[in-house]
């Protein structure tokens, strides 16, 4: 069996859904018969739109929230009609926003935002079924068990694997299952989310649980490139790379794959393919351990919206010896994503994603340290750097901090 994952850009409109059908048919008509687990993200920018619904409601702007919710529903209805599906007949639409003012922002976030994946997978499943394909829709919050760490739920592998295997291995199951990425559910039936871009992680977990022959992520790029084509004009396809390289690229900020996606696949030696959605015949990139050599071109990875926080002990004591555990306890409790660390005898600097959790973390750190910070930054990681490559990367940029090892350079830059 294979796992196919389609992101939001792949199903942003009716043409995208039809292309999913084309790719699924190609797999079913392959010389080697295969079963498919098809993982679908929310359509287009639906997740962003549903985030605004939650933000409006949290701010007491009910009319704005309702207008945004209606826009989301209308967007999906338009796609259904173009696919000749009947809203309310083929697919039931939820009229009320699943929001409870008694719940926390994060819990409401998961209940509202998860509706994007529920809608997209219902549309894709029903469309494929009406085209005569052997399809079944699965409700992942009933199958993928998580805790209630809202917005970054932790998966219970033992329960999830048992439930998903039981559904997959039952007699007379259709050849294709369509389900959601990014979301799971708690023991008491609440929907949860696994963190932004978590659909890749879902696909990897399903591949692991079901001993897949491969997992394929279908993207709007040729595969894994050595740079973001929106920033660097001359990019090169990396046809194959090792699990370890993929983890490092993903952690550094490469947006093609989610950092958590590699471990479940590496544990069972399952290859991961990144292939172009618009050209299903292209090979794309392959991530595995066998038959893969080192990457032979410099790789440029941008991680945007960073903030550099520097802490100095108020009494000039040695930070590393006396305060390190305290600093990282605050970082952990406030859910900060650390992308770089640098220290001296009396200071420690961390570069983190500039999320809504940062102000509270800084406020707590200021109780014990002299804290300074710079925001509006980006982190550029260059793997396979050389002196010439590094000099070109620094040219014309304001460098706030730099780290260089034998083959990797990391630059925190303004803008």
C-alpha cells in the first residue's frame, strides 16, 4: 500500500480535485495493484481564514466572525457546484460555528480550524466516489488519538496504530481511503490539531502504522530544491537525500516537509517521495537511507519571522553554569520554537519563531535576567557552504549573529 498526501495548494479549486482523481487513477491502474491512503489538507487558504474566525470571536467581533465563516462556506460551495456536487445533499454543511466562549482560545482554535480538513476530505471523497472509484471516507479525529495539548497535540501511537490497523485490515474495505491530515481527537471526542503543516506528519504516521511501501507528498514544486524559487532565481532539484539530511533541512525551516515527518518513516525504512502535483510522471525527490549519497550543492533555507532574545545574568554570574535549566524551562513552558542558540560566559542568546507566546516568555525571563531582543529577523541556513558562498550570502545584509561550522553557516539577518 501507499500513502499519498495532497496539500492545500493541490486542492485549492475544482481543477485541483480533478487532478487528485487523475493521480489516484494512475496508482490504481499501475502494473502493481495498490491500496491507497489519501491524506488531504484544507483547501487553499482555508486554515488562515478559519484562524481569523477564531480571532474575531475571541475579540468579541461576532459579525466579522460570521461574515468570515460564510465566506469559507461559500468558497467550498462554489467548488462543490463546479464538481457537480450538491451542497446539503451529497455533503452536509455545518451552519453554526463550533465555538464555545467558555473554552480557552486554543481549544476553540482546534474545534473551528479543524473544520477545514473535514470539509475538504468530504468533497474529495464524494467526488471520487461519484467518478466510480472504490473510496471510503475516514474521520481521523475518531481514529488518531491525541492528548489535549491544543494546537500541538501529542499522538498516542499505541491506541492510534491499533485503531487504524483494525479499520484498514477489515474485510471488504474499499481500495482507497480518503482522510484528513493535521487533525486528531481526544478520548472524550474533542478535535485537536497537530501544529501548522501537520498533514505531512499525519501521512508519515499512517505510513508507519500500516507498513506502507512508500509515502508521497504531492506539492506545487518539482521536488526538494536547494533554495526557495521565490527568493533564489537559479534553483536545483535534489533528486535524493538521506533521512538525516531531510530532518536537518526541515528543522532549519525548509517548508517542503514537516520536521516530524521523518522519524516515523525512518524507523521502518519507508521511503518518502516529494513529487510535483502538476506533473505526476516526474520522479521528484526521494528520501531514504539506501542508495543515497551526500547533497553536492549548497542548500539555502530561510526561516522567517524570527526574534533574537539575549539574556544576561543580573549579578554577572555564569549563565551557562547556573541558569541554563531555568532558561530552557521557561522556553519549554511557553512553547517557543528555538532555531539557534549562542552563548558566552555571561550571556545566552536564542533565536526563536516570533509567535504569540513570546511576550509572556520575555516577561517571565525579565524577572531573573537582563533581557534584550530584536524582532523582524530571518534565519538563513546554508548547508554545504564555502567561503565564496558565505561571502555572497552576507553581501548587502545586516548580520545580527552568525555561526559557522565545517559545512554549515547560519546567519541571523535583519528583514
